[in-house]
C-alpha cells in the first residue's frame, strides 16, 4: 500500500478510525495504459 500511495496511484480518505483507499484510475491509466481493462476482462 505504501508503494502505491507514494507512486500517487491511490488516494486515502480518513473517516473516524477508518481509512478508505481508492485507486486513482486516471493516474494508473496514464502510467500503464490498458492495464486495468486487461485485468477486468480476465475476470470470470
């Protein structure tokens, strides 16, 4: 998680004692075009 946060491809929202981590899809697509689409296509 730290590596992804430092690379700027995730964002973290803190709500009370919880942390919600979300992928920054636009950043991920800019760095690795087509990666997420290929991963999602491989899911059953």
